C-alpha cells in the first residue's frame, strides 16, 4: 500500500533508539524529511547518518524532552529546517522509581508524568502553529498498554493513561484546524539493548515461561511492527481516524507480566 507520505515533514521525539528509531527509518523510507531528538548525542548522530544514507533529509538534536523550553525551541528550529511540519510523533517515554507505591517518592511521580504527559503536550503546543500554517497535520503519541490495564508500576500506568486521554482531548480541540491526533499503545516490544533483552539474559527460563503464559503468539513485538502501524496512522490512508487509541500488543495478557524484576533507576523507552 502506498502511504503517500513522500514530501511530508516529520518530527519524532525519542527518535534515536527502539520504537522511535524504527518509526524514523520507516518514514524516511516512505519519502519523509525527518527531524529527531533524543538524550544521547552519539545515538542521534548515528540515526541521522542512517536516515541520510537512505536518501532522506534528516536533522537531529540531543536534548532532554522534559525541559519544556528546550523542547519547544527544538520543534520550531526543526520545522524551520524542514521547511514546515506535517507530522509530530511524541515517542520519548519511560519512568523513574518503583515498582511499589511505598518505593516511589514525589520526584519519581513528577519525572514520570513530565516525560510521558507534559512532554507530548508541550511538543503539540509548539507544533500546532506550524500545522495550522500548513493547512493541517497529524500528531501521534506513543502510549502503552500500561495505560489501559491495571499495572504494578502504577505511576507509569497513570502517566500513560493520561497521555492517551491527552491525545483524545487534543483531537477534539485541534480537529477544526485539520489536525488529527491519535495514540498508539504498544505491548511489550523488544529491540537491541531493550529492557526486555536484559531481562531475558538475566533469567532465560523465567522469561520463556512469561512469554508462554502472556503472549498468544509466543513472542514479543518488534519495533518495526509498531513503526508500520505508526506510518499508516500518520498517512492520509487513516484520514478519518482521530481521537483513537490503537493497541498493537499481539494479544498480550498483561496481568501475568513480569514486573517485579528491577528496572534502572530512570528507564526510558
């Protein structure tokens, strides 16, 4: 299916690794000009080089998306470099602390909400005038099935639920400007150096049992599978989809999820 994305201009936060990187590469293959940001300069530079190697116009910046002023400056600068803006994908996400309520302090909650809720809101605020100027556009927030199922890391689930709600609310607000807004909620997705790969290495037997019990298809998702759905949602092929939360989880049954294993103090997707 031709997604008719050639010539579109896209910004992707968290676009240097994992799902964000897969989306950036996928959009480049569809003919989009792409600007990405992420925390690590080396990963940004590597991804920009890979995008350009595919023939795409590409730009990148290393920054912390929880710094609202810096994020807004990046969106405006990237849109100027791309000659406008048609697509915004807020992919950066993650958490601090956990997993139980008595192990979480106020800073853990604040960081997790800023990363998963405030960041897409501020990115959308900066992107709106560019999309209005272009006569419309598409915003996509990468949520999680943690936002629709009870979760042992409640602060992360609460943040993702808020992000999904934010997308639906902005769809109503921005629709009259010709701007569609959706959320895409992946299940557990693996990619090189993901938290799931580290958990597999830590206990292969327990990991295999978890996959058997939780995934009807017997495996985790791949970043490229999420990117394929994202590409469709930001294309005109999905022109009457807005305010939706599209779940891509392989039928995952999250109540059995192995969530007691430790995550880094601050984990970003």
